[in-house]
C-alpha cells in the first residue's frame, strides 16, 4: 500500500501544468469588498497589470506578497466595487451568462467602459462600446446626452458626433440643452439649428424638418472642430485606426465615417 501511494504521488507531481487552466489567483480590495480572481486576464488585457505582476513573489510564501491573501490584498483606491464587479463579469463570465446569454445592463457596460479605458484594456473597451452601440438592446440604448457625456469622458468620437446630431434634430429649448450639455455646447447646437433652418439643402421638400446631410455634417464638424480633434487624438491610443477626412461629403475621424 505504501509503495502504491508513493507511485501515485510521483505520477501527480510529475504531471505537466496546463497553463490555460492552471490559474494563479490574486486578491483585490475595492472599497470594502474583496475579490479573489485569476490573474491571467488582467495580465493579458492590461499592460498596467502585466507590469504590476512582473514583480517576483516570495518563493514558498506567496500569501505574504501583496495580493496573495485576504489579509494582504492589492488595494485599488478611488474605484467603486460595483464598477469592478461589472468588469469581472466580462473578464470572467459565468456559465449562466454564456448559456442563457445574460446581457450586462447599461450601467454595468458603462462601468466596464470606464475601467477598461483607465487600465488600457483596449479589447474590453471596444467590446463595451460595441454593446452600448447596439440599438436593438432597448435598455442599453444611450440617449444623446449620455453619448456626448461618455464621449467626452472616454474619448469616443463616433458617439460625440451622434449625440450632437441628435440634439440638433431635436426640438429642445436653450434651457433644456443647457441642462443637458452645458451652456457653451447648447449655444453651438442652437447656432447649427439656425444655419440649417436657413439652408435649403438641410430641408426635405421645402419643409422645416432638419435632416442629416453633408451641410449639417460640415456645420457640426466646424462648430466642434477643436474638441473633435482632441477626442480623436486621444482615441487613437486605444487602437482606433487613423483615417483621413476625405471631404465635405464624408467626415472621417479616428477611422469612423459619419
């Protein structure tokens, strides 16, 4: 019996590790919550965390290293536990999310976008933007104001232009616009409205209904040129392909045609 036990132990200890499913865990503390998760996706998705985890841990006493135990977690100051939990749902989806196709809420996707942008998780960021852009997901549809706000916070040129375009076409008062996007943006939008109302190319069949067309694109681009250029400049660091503007009929910034 002793000989059999020894042989079994030898077979076990000599087995090779399947790295894809041999996880090295780490403990994070966010607000007053502890999260113990595999390190692999943080390393794969973020250079920030990859660099952090390059630091060798004490051999034979991994728990004494930062992130090695509940008593010595990696503390993420200034972040919200709910935001971090939403990010983990994307990095480590549960079986119910996969089999039952459970979608994250708009709030959760916004949290994923926020953290993935801060930590340079470009693939996760692109996923969040794509999901928030799917108009068939009624709960996740962003309002024009939300698009502009998120575009400014997280540098998404497509959403900025879409949000401004929607507000130009809406019949909102100056007070409503000011409440939604601030006084400077509100006045610029009203200026575009006035110019479109006086432009025959911006009307359909002589009516006073503003439609999206080349003149409107140019007016929006000109009114917000400096801000759009700054957003696009920042946006490119997240892997958005650069594509030049090819004239008045097509406005292209950051690889996105409007």
